[in-house]
C-alpha cells in the first residue's frame, strides 16, 4: 500500500509538474503580451503629447484671432461713427447751401423786379407788358433754374426753415 500511495503521489506530482510547465508557458506569454502593451502605451503617450502640443498651439491661435477680431470690430465701429458724423455734416451743408441758393434766387427776383420797375424808356414799357403776362415774378431762366434745382424742397419742411432763418 505504501508503494501504491507513493506511485499515486508520484503520478500526481508529474501532473502538477506538467501543469506547472503550462502555467510557466502561459506566464511567459502574458509577460510577452504585457511588454507589447507597454510598448503600445508608450506610443499612445507619445501621440497624446503631440496632440496636447497641437491643442495648445491651436488654442493660442484661436485667442489671437479672437483678439484681432475685437480690434477689427472696434475699428469698424469707429469708422461707422466717423461716417455718420460726416453724413451729418454733409446734410447740414446741403441744408445751408439750399437755404443760401433760395435766398440768392429771392435776391435775383428782387433785382429783376427792380430792373423791370426802374428800367429806362422803351424797356420800361416792355417790362410793364411782361409784368401783366407773368404772374410769378421770376425771370424765365431764374424760374426754370429754381424749379430744376430745388423742386425737391417742396417735399421737405424747407419753407419753415426759411422763415425761421430769415426772422
């Protein structure tokens, strides 16, 4: 019985030994796989460092673009304000020019009427005949020029401006 037990123990030891050999083989395979994983992990870390570097560079570029855009917006706003100021000045000058032209036409009409009224000899008689035929008081060229240049003033409140500026 002793020998049988010893035989069984030996047989069991051989099985354990062969299982142990398989475990060692699998362990070396696991170590090999672990080495490959470490290599791949270091590659991933290297790539990640490159991605982080590119991300930082892109962030800096984006910030620079944003800052430039703010500067451009400020310059555009300043130009817009300048254009509005210039437009206001031009409008004011146009109003003054229209008023001065209107006054010049009034003065020309007054001069025309004085010349017609105080004309000499035969001109005086002709002027009286013309005066009966013309009710507007302007010379033809003056009347035409006034309507041509300032016909648009009828649509504005220009007469109010004239009254206010002449009083």
